[in-house]
């Protein structure tokens, strides 16, 4: 048992670096579909081109350079053998002519001193390394070469033994070096850029229908009108998704219309009966029993209105730009009438696109709920990251943490619950959450710094 427990932390430690690396990579990858699709195209292309370039540099370029340098070194070795085998007195014009005409080398016989000091070796030069290796292997004499710079010529100096002199050779760079390899790299990069441009154009045309569908679904989820330019287009799968979305939208709207029509008929019939009750009570002589019956009829009417408002959900209203500050200030008179303290902090001319009547009912429910159980109410409005946040803080008794989600359930009535509206239906907070979610937001309850309940409403801008 001891061994197993001692091995467990080490195994976790071994896994942690991979988890950290995986989290680091995923956190830096793009989140958008367009960027990720481009990454899927670019990364394999870059890897493929890198492998091709490496193979070309390592195999073709290096092999060709080695062969060219070997040939130039062999020509220089032949000239040295000729000079040392058939020495001539200060007249090497024939050898210079043969080297120039037959070997394309410009040579000269210089005094033995001074011999140029060793120059700086370039940081990376395939030609320099290869040429040094070939001269050391084939000639094996003290030598000095200059391959640095943009000149088309290479300078090579080799110390001779007979006669004591220095052979200076100027050779063309392309005769010892595969200098045309940059053409291959230019063609490789150029064609890659053309292919990438074509991929970007086609990919953008494929991503646009998905982005349009996402915007349409987001607008519908927020209770707003769909974009006017939305239409089904794109690949077959995208068209199927767009068609399924439109069919779902039609079913939801048809269901809401049927529910609204049914509730309108039910409310008309029930209100007709309630109107007859009120008329009969008005014709009946007054008395304590009649007052109680009148109160029951009024309460029944308020309950009926609450049920209808909850089921209807203000679905038939169109969104518009609403000044939240102006809507909140309307409750100042209610606070004065009920002897409550109301504090409102809202940016000036702060507007949000919502359904006006639904938003008014949402605020009225939360304000009335606070006034019913508290003496002070503070409302704060701010915005950030594409969201508008309305915070309602009061000094009432609050709601226990384990019951804060229960109060949002329709018709749920807890002990001393604060979701009971004026009609006593238990739909106040249920209606509020239904309105907020129909706008694409949400509402949550917390403990208030004032000691009571805090309701936070978040709505998309």
C-alpha cells in the first residue's frame, strides 16, 4: 500500500507537464472557425514546403555544390601540377592562356610573400565549407580563399613549392556553387502563396454562410428580428443546417401564436364571467360579506392576469431601443408612495434594444418584490464585454442559498418566499427570468451587501 501511494504523486507529476503543454497550446490556438480552418491549411503546407526545402538543400543543393567544387579544385590542381612539373622562367603566359580559355579560370603567379592572413569564416556558407574540404583533400597545400561578399568571383591563393610563389586564382562563383537554387525557392514560395490565396478565397466563401447562420440564430435567441440579408446558401451541410433552423423558427413562432390565440380566447371568456360577477355584486346590497366577495373577485382577476402574462411571455412585441434610466426613474413615485428609499445609478442616455413592455414588466416585478420585503433598494446599471448588467440590492430578509433556484419555478411558493407577486400566484420571478431569457440573457440571485437579496440581470447589447 505504501508503494502504491508513493508512486501516485510521481505519476501525476509525469502527466502534469503534458497537461500544462496541452493547455498552453489550446489557449493560444484561434477560437474562430475561419482562423482554425486557415490554420489547418497553412500548417500542413508549411510543413510540406519545409520538408521539401530541407531535402533539396541537403541532397540536391549540397551534392551539386560538392561536385562543382570538386571539379574547380581538380582544375586548379592540374594547373599546379603543370607549373611544378614544367617550370618556366618568369613566363607563364601559355599556362595563363590555357587556364583562361579552356578552364575559365583567371590565374596569376605572385611573389611568395606576403601571404594573406586567414580571414573570418562566414557563419553559414555551404560553398566555403565544401571548397575548403576539396582543396585540403586534393591539393594539400597552404591556401587562402575568399568566398564572402556578393561578388560573382571567388579568390583562391595557394602556396607553391617549385617555384616558390603563390598561385592566385579567380573563378566564377557559379562554377563552384549551385547558385541557381534560389530560383527553386522563389518558385516554391510563390506557388505556395498563390495556392494559399486561392484557399483563402474559397474558404471565405464557405465560412460566410456559417457566420450568417450563427448571426441569425443569435438574433433569434435574443428575441430580435433576423438579419434581412440572411438566406440559405453554402455547402450542402450548411444548407441543411440553415433549413433546419428556419423550420425550427417557424415551429416555435407557430406554437407561440397558437398559445397566444388560445389564451386570448380563454382570458376573454373568463373576464366575461368576472365582469358578470362584478355587475351582480354592484347590484347587491353592501355588507361585510359582499366586501369579502368583492376582494375574492379582484384577487381572481389579478391571478388570471398573472397566468396570462406568464404564458404569453410578451412574445408578440417587437424589440426597440429603450432608455433604461428613464424606465427605472418611473418607480421613484412608487417608492415615495410606499415610503421606501430608492437609489438609481445608471449612465445617462443608456439605451438597449429590448421589448419595451416586457422590460417594463421585468423591472416592475423586481422593484415591487423588493418594496414588498425591504425598506431600501439600490439599482445599478453598467455595461462591459457586450453585456448590460442591472443589479438590484435591497435590505430585506433575502432568500436562503439552497432555495434561490427554487423561487424561479412557476407556481412555487416557499415559506416566506419572495417570488410571490401581488396576485399571490408565485409567478413574479418566473416571469422575470422568462423575459430575460427570451432576450438572450439570464437572471441570478445572490446575497446582497445591504443584507438582503441581490438580483443580477444580464442582457446582451
